[in-house]
């Protein structure tokens, strides 16, 4: 199979070396405007103190993730505290609008999960990295210079496929670890039960939403992670999630000004009711654009919007050895062979 259209990193060394390889890959595309902006913010002694405190907490509690950060900072040729600051969206209020997910049960009992990965577009800031967990296991993740491994989407040799949606939150708890590291932590989950446990293990500064499939056992869950608590829903029909909390036991639908999160959720739910339950139809729903080409009335995001749909990733448990990845910003398509418990998944 030809993977020449997208870079793939095979990270099977130490955590530090894996981080450094990834950092070196992205070194030439670092956004200097962002870096300079963070440097200015770090001149504030209170912000610098909080950032140092969080970095030391990661080092003490999750040394593997700290080593990945240290390696990536060295590969990018950035000071570690400066680089770590980029990975703390709560510290400088860097939350943003992105990502739509559909999970649906087919008539034959199998499940489809399809996810739009939306983000600020930086040319070259996207590849796939296959990261070693231990001598037998691995996870594959979309990789970017400004996030730890495991953010956005990932799947692993245990058969757990997961995607992430940011959730708007009015208040952060800066005594807790940035949410990006909880998303890193759950990428190594060996089962749905382990995934739920890992969501609970780390108190986080702000929340997010997890969509996950155990493709061996055909189990699908929606998990909202909210600081000190989580809410779990097992899906048995269809479910859609965008960028605000919708589980009843959290009941927090705060959104930022200018968000189209509620529109996307309502439009997906409307279109799902009359749709065929197949992958082509679900992906077409996620390509919905306003007839007027308005961001506020669209699901798919393009270059004229605040963010763009960088990729769509989908899986159908009826054909569980295939992950379908569409790279949206340059109209590429990859069909990724995903062989469970194999070192040859990519």
C-alpha cells in the first residue's frame, strides 16, 4: 500500500527518543508568532510559576510523558518550559472550536464511528505516529508539534479506537494537569473498562469528550470528562457529539461566543434520523456545508472558517481491519490496514 501522501513516524524507542524524533520532524513548521506570544506571556511571573508547577507535577506523576515532552522540546529546539506552555491550553485560555463525531449502530448490529478532526491549520503540521507502549503493544495517533501524542484520534493494538472532542468550559482549575495529558494517558487503554479507569486517574484543569469503540467486542461509549468527574454512556443506537457537554449528569452547555457547536449537534441529529446507516452516508453528513457557505451553519469547516476540517477518520466494526482516513485539506485519502495485535498495522 502506498503511504507516500502522508508522513508516518515509527516511534519504538525510549520516550525521550520518540519525542525527539517527532520534534525534529516538525522543527521547520513551528509557528513563530505563537512561540513569541507565549514568550511574552511567560514574562508574567505568576504564569511562569504556574507552568513550572504543572511541569513538575507531570515529571513526578507521569515520568514517561515528561520524557516525551523533553524529547519533543529538544527536537524542536525550544526551551522545555516554553514548549510545555504550548501544551497547557488552560494556562493562557487557548480553547478553540473543533471536531464533530457520529457513532451509529447498523441494522446488523455492528457500529460505525466517524469523526471530523478540526483545528487551526498550519501547513505540514500533521502526520501519523506509531508509538511503542511496550515490547508487544502500540498505538497510532495523529501527531502535531503543538500537542502530546494521543490527542485528536488514536487506535491501539488492544482494539481500542478513540477520538476526542474539546468541550467548552467557563472555568479552569490550574492546580490540575492540562487535559492534553489525560488524552495521552487514555491512548494506551487495553479495554473500555481500562479507558474509563484512566479517565478517572488524572484530575484535569478542563474537560473533554471521548468517543471510543472496542472493535473486538463491538462496544461503543461516549465519555464526558469534567475535571474531577466523568460521565459514561454506552451507545446502543446512535449518538452525536460536538463541543459542549450534553450528558444529563453534567448538564453544562456553556459555549464561547461565535461557536457553532449547538448548530452542528442539531444538524447531525436531524440528518441522522433520515439517513441510511452506512459509512458513506455518515461521512456525507459530516461534509455538510451551509448553502450560503457560512461557518455558523456548517459541519465541515474549510479554509475560510476560523478552523478547518483537517481530516475525517472512520471505522466500521463490520470491517474492523480497516481504518479510513481522509486528509481533507488537500483531498487525499488513505485506507489504513489495521491488523490487531500485529506490528504491521501501518
